[in-house]
């Protein structure tokens, strides 16, 4: 057996790399240091001070190998190459996300303007952009101003160069969007409309190339002209466009940034991982956005970021400004070779860019976490283990878990969802979604929403007798208590139905509070806290996150459906001419309100019909 004490004693006091090997001769960790002796011995001097992962690694070390180098830079190069070659289990593992977001103007007659993550050789691409929300806002504004088409009509030219429609692909011509002014209508094949569309696309290209000021100047001239002509309604709309464009700050921040080429790095530590986002700025434009998931078993945040910087800029040949949220210690000789000027700004445009990088890291981290919580590995046994942990009984042969979640947009479009897991596997066909009926528009009340869904579930139980083994509530003690209020009321309401009462008494509940991932049981003062890597917690999280995803999607669908132009067709008493008049004035259904225009345009029964359908 190797004598580690002798090995440690004889490690040289020189720069180089060290390798820890287990009893099978497999490399489990590779590190570097300018002073090998002190660095390696630090792992064995007072192991109680080491974190759990480091203690575990030290317990596996059977032998140590060292390689001497001339300096820290050589050590870094060798360390990087050896880690890539051997992939030791305790070294930092990085996964990068190369999915970048672009706006594409397609290469076709009357081009379309679309959002995409796939870059091909066809069309013109603008970006990459920081976030999906930002791109959606840009597209929404450009759609309002220039009226680019959404349909899939295929246009072609005959041998004389005349444009004709080869295929409608399900589209109607002219579209309702043309009538209400949100598409310039190239499908009409009228010369003036086709010319207007092409001019609009050229203006969109200029805008996406960063020429904000020309568009703003043109719109301000247009607004003044409309106001001078006493066309105040159109002037007001133009003013809205101006304000919307001025709100698009992200690329403006970059254009105002002085000081050469920049890289901006920020991070989020969550879900037991480090999510890092790097924004590349070249020639005062965002050149790339790169996200990295760092699975770090041993080190603190600073060490992980230092590792990322050293490896990411090892072959950097151009002098760069590196903007960081905090100071990171890097050895002088290595820093010199990285060709970096590191800044830690406190105010100004550079802090705005740091905030953007943080937002991007947050979004990337959340999506990565959700996708990582797959059901692979969840089994009937896991479900049984969870019931046993909670002190609950198994009811069904194939254990059934349900989870309820509530979603809304600032109190509107409130919905609920139910995700279902049977025998450890998600059962998508049994998911359910609900519109919340007990709340007024704009009212936010999680407790009442959960109570409504609970009552509806109890009535379903009465009819179908489909009792689950466990119901999980997304929330804390308050949400859980509110469920038991309605449970007791339901028991009193049906006190003579003994069969139904016996079913209700079998119901088993928990709630999961998201902030600390605490599990609450009814009637218990203290919560259960499972280790973040515990598969039983991951099972609950997966079911909770599925319910959340399903509820949010339904909420957004409702909102989207309401915004569709043809929803007014469902309202009795609102004819085609009235629909077009309303949409032309308000732009979309969401903007409808009981103002002077509506009162002067519609009759009282029509206004009441809009109210009954929740549109105003």
C-alpha cells in the first residue's frame, strides 16, 4: 500500500500540476499550483475544514503524481489539456449552450420577419439577442409600424417578372389584418401595397441594424403632422410607437459603451450549480451570448469563475476588457498572458450590461434545471418510499400522485392545472387545466383559487371515485390550511353520504414551499427538508414544475386566444363592420375598454355582451 505521508513529504516546492488517483489507478482530480508542496498538503492538513465534497475526494486518494513546469502559464496549459483528456470526476465540468436567438428576414418575395435559433445560409439575420421577451417586443413594435405578414402564402414571378400567388397554404386574402391596418397587404397584389410592403421591410432592416434614430425622427415628424391636421387619434398611436421604441434599451446600452472590445460575465448560483453567461461586445455591438452550466463538486464560486476565465481566455490574442461583478484573484503571470484588462464597475452602462448578463444566466439556469428534472429513474418504489417518509398509506396498486398549481397574469387569466404521476411516470393524458371562476378580474388570491380547485376535485371524486395516493399543493402552510377549510365544509355539506365522506377522509396532502423547498404536512408545525440531491425531492419538484408549466401555458393560451382577431365573432350582436371598426381603433382585443369611443360606437346591449364575455 502506498505511503501517502512519504509522498506528501517529497512533493517539490515548484510550479506544476498534481494528479490524485484512486486505488484503481484512475485519475479523480487534476490541479495546478505555483507551489505544489503547499497546495497538495493543504488537502490533508485539517480535513475537517474542507467541505463535504473535498472530504469525500480526499478519502478516495490512494496515490499522487506531479509534473513540474517552468511557470504558472505552462501549468495552466498542461492542466487544461490533461483535464480534457482524462475528464476526472471531481474537476469542474462545463456544458455550454450554443442556442442563440436571432431575428430573421426570410429570402423570399415579400419576406417574413421571424424569431429563430437556427442560422442557415438563407435570409438575413440580426442578433444575437439577450432574451426571448426582448425579441418579442421588437417584433410586436415592428408589426404595428410596418405591418409585415404572418401568413405562409407562397409568391412567385412569371417569365415576365409579374408576381402571382402560387399557394395560399391555408391563408385567406385579403386578411382581417389588412382591413384593420396591421398588414400592408401584399397579397392583394396591388402595386401600391406591394411597394409599401417592400419599403417597410427595408426600414425594418435599418432598424435592426441599429438605426433607431431615423425611425424615431420619421415618427415624430409624422406625429406632428397628424396633430396639426387635428387627427389626434392617429397622433396618439404614433406617440405610443415612439415610446415603445425608446423603451428598447438593450442594444442602445451597447452602442453607448466606450472602450473597445468587451466581454461581460455574470453568474447565478442555484440548484446546486453555477450558471454563467458571457456577452461578447465587438465594435459596439453584441457579437455573441454564451451560456455555461458549471457542475462544481469541490470549489467555491470564486474558484469556479477563476477556472472559467483562465480556460476561456487561455489562447486570447487580442486585448480585451473583461467586465465582472466582483474581484476574482488570478495569479499575475497567468493574468498577463490572458491579455485581459479586468473591470468591476459600480455605476454606468457597464453595470447595465452586467445586469443583462445576470438576467440571461437566470433564464438559462431556470430552463436547464427544468429540463434536468426528467422522470428517468423515478419508479413505483420511489413513490412508495415517499409515502413511507410522509407516514402515509398506499391506496392504489399503481401509486398515483397529483399536483395542483395556480397561474395568472397580474390577476387576469387566472388558471389552475393538475399534473399526474402514476408509478413514478408522468401521465400526460390525465393532466387537467381549469379556468378559475371565483375571482374577479384583476383579483389575486392563491388561497381562494386553490379552494376552488379542491372543491371541484372533491365533486369529481364523488362521481368517479378516482382517489389519488397523494395530492401536492404548490405553496406553503397557508395554501395547505385553506384546502382543509374547504375539505371540512364539503364533509358538512355531504354529511349524509357516508361513502363519499369515507373517500374524503382518505385524502393525503402535502405542500411544497418553493423558496426553501420545504415540505409541509397538515397539522404538523415543523417542515421536512430533504437534501437537494434526494431523488424523492426531485420527484416532488418534477411533478410541481410540470403543474407549473402546464398552468402557465394555459394562462398564456387564454391570453393569446383572447388577442386573436376573430374572437369578436363569438360575441352576439357584433357584426363584421363593427368588428373591423373596433380592431382598427384599438389594435387588438386586449386594448378594448369602456371609453368614449366604445360608448359612441356601440349600443348598450353590445357593450353588455362584451362585459359578459370578459373582454371589457
